[in-house]
C-alpha cells in the first residue's frame, strides 16, 4: 500500500503524530515517479532538488495549521510557477525557464505548505481531449497504456491515478479536468467560473477557463479547492463571493435531494456500458434517499458548435501575445519584423493550435462576426438558460462525464470533429459557468474507468461535493488501483 | 453560407500572422470547412430576440488607483526574451 492511499486528512494526522515526515512523503512521490513515469509520461519537468530541500525545511519547522502541509503535488504546465519552466505543452515555450511570478492558485497552495514536485504534461495550450497534442510526448492512461489519459489535463489526471502525487491542479475550458479524471478513474472538479483566480493561468478562452483540483477522493478534492478558492484583485473576473468550508459539507447525507437527469446526456452516442454505470449510480442515490427525474436541456446539442466558435475566437486573441519578442522561441528564418512574427508563430505553434487560431480569426473577421461569433454568444445564452431553469427546481444535475471510456492513442487524432464530440457532455457546463465534478462510477468491460458527472448551481460547490461524497462512501470504485508496474 | 475556400484560409492565416505552406492550406481548408459546416447547425435556432452572453458573471468594471509599484525589474523583464541588447529587446529592423 502506498502512502498516497491515505487521505490528506489521514496523512496530516500521521505527520502531526510524527509517524511520517515530510521527507517520507517526498520520497514516496519521487520513488513512484522514478518507478512508473517512464510508462505513464505524465511529467514534463521535475523539480526534485527544490522539493527535497523544502521537505527538509518543513520537517525542521512543522506547522499544524497549514492545511496542505508537506503534501506532494503536480501542477499542470499552463499554470505559471516562479523559477520553474512553464511550457503549456508547446515548443514555443520550451525555453520559458522562469515565468518570474507564481499564479495566485500556486501562492495559495504555497501558503498552506504544499510541496510541488513538478509540472505536468498537457495538450498544447490546453487544446485537446487526449494529451496527444502535447508537442513533447503523449501521456498514457495508467489503466491501460495503449489508451489516452484524456485531455487537456491528461498529465494531471494520470499522475494522480498512477499514485505519483497526492493531488494535482488542472484547468478546464470545455471539460479538460473532468474528462481526463473520468478516463483515469480519479476525482476532478471544475469550479464555478470566477471561483478560483485565473491570474497566472496562461489563457486559452478567458470566459470559460477555470483552475481546479484532481485527487483520488472527494474529500481530498474539497480540501484543495477550499485552499485555492477566493476573490483575487489580480483577476478582475474573480468573484467576490464567500468561500464556505467544502469539507464541512461532506455529511454523507443525500436524503430528499432532488436530482435532474437530462435525457440528452443518456442519448444516442453514449456507450451502453457508460449508460449502464450511470443508471446504476442513480439507483444507488435512490437507495440513499435521493430522488431523480428525467429532464431536458434542449439546447445541449448546439453546445459543441457554439463552444468551438467562442473558445477559438478567444484563443486567437489570447495567443496573439506570442510574437517571439518578450519570451518564447524566435524563428531564425526572418529578416524583417512581419517575417519574424509569422515565422516564429508558424514554427512555434502545433497544428491543433493553428487550426483553432484560424477558426477564431475567421469567426471574428469582418463579414462573419455576426453570423458565427455573435450567433454563438446568443446560443450560449440559450444553453445557460437551460441550466438556470433546471437548477431552479433541482439540487444537482447528473449524467456521464464522457460518452465513452478512454479511447486508444492515435484513434481519433486525424479527425478533429470526432475528437471535439468527446467533450459534448462537459462543454455545456463551461458555457453556463456552473460547477461540475467527475467521480469514478465503474469500469468498462475492458477495465477502463467510467466517470459520473455531478453539476451544481453557481457557487454551490458544497452541494456538488456532498452529492459526490455520499456516492463515493457508498461504493468502492475509487478504491481500485491501476496495475501499473505490477503494484496494486 | 458557403464552404471556406483555400484563398480565404490563406487570408485568415495572414491575419493571424501564420505562414502556411500550400499543403497546410489544403489541410486547413478541409478541416475548417468541416468545422464551419458543423457550426452551421446553429442556424436552426431562432436567436432574433436573444441577448448574447459574453460572460456568465454579472461583472462590473473593476477600478483602482493608478499608483506606481514594484513589479518586475528591467533585467527580469528581459530575462526570458530570445534576443536582447543593451537592456532592450532586439528585433529585426523595420526600415530598409
């Protein structure tokens, strides 16, 4: 049994009782990374020396008030970390060795004394659903290394699933935390838009992006989100809303809770074994005293189209800052300024990023703005209204996280539309800005994890966690471990 | 709305400051056409009287005093740049 099979709370108590030390935890993390990361390929950058020094210091000055004391974490590589290379999975930033400051989420984790062990692989600039768009390497699914871990936070989900770190941070624009959590059999939370500061998160689509935690259990997840939530004056879209104790909400009680199940989330295109696992989870909720009813989110079928227009438009504007002047790689093949921009960008960005920049530039260009961009914004209103209407009458919305278990590496890589359809159940949640979590709810016949998605009211992460925790306590899916390296 | 043409793709690439080869232009024309054709389904919806949502939060302008403060030094600002000289970013000349 690995140390990381304990919860954050248990480890905290063991540290306080001096049964383990901070150095033991860091050792456990690096031992496991050295044992399995050659297979998993989750990490882009390891920061072993800094982590070990930090652990020594923490052991010398124990702090019982720090909420993540000495706990080893991995950080998605689009969250900037002072003094640590931050690449966004892109060759464009392969030499971005010192981003000069920490993202607010990192500052908050540091204040609670977490130990960062390194930066995790991702689809380039968070664009993708499989981590195959990383320009460095493809991360593997710890349950079956022929399969993708999901994306774009594939490294973040795989590292937690493989027991390399206790928790990680990811970012979610259209499902990039929840879908890989679902594929890797771990817990991934996309908080309400504005709940966590985006300061220091390299922007993909600013009106959709949110940072969130990936963990093995709901309780650990609630603990980490509690730390990183809150208003930040460095991010003008961060919400000035009180942060309750999410862990206090984990009562295990869902009696009388009203659950909405959108019929669109169990429609054609959702694999039968996924549907079966979700229905069986809903029956478990019934046993626990909750009630569920079928409802409709009539505009969900338009979400993917609206999302790709909006996210790509915002991406084309955000990625305009990559000009080869202030940071990143500059092309050697330029003689004048315009050449320098175009060559640096063309050599620096991969195909998927270029595809989205071009789609966004097209959707925003004169003559097409109203037909595509503005139209998509109006459809976004309809999708948001769907959620508002349902969440007026129900506590949470439940469905699958992804329509299928993890697909094989290379299977969808040449087919952008099929790849995009993978996010069909997560994207509407980002468009509506509401919180959503993925928790393990079973396994496919081939032994790959299946995720249950629980969606809540804006800023009501507490109810989402309460619902997820009650299910987790009543089942044992989250206790299963991948057989990587022969260790269970 | 018609398909996107190869000429349009090249024009858009120029606007986005991306140099693309003929081969890439063919590939992107095919990909963008299928994505845009897919996006056309939004036209099934009547959105005549729907307000666009740019943002889900009820945001207000955030104002602060314009006060000078220490952020990063010049050396730090130049630290990650691919080409610098004498405390400046160095770029190709813009005049002949």
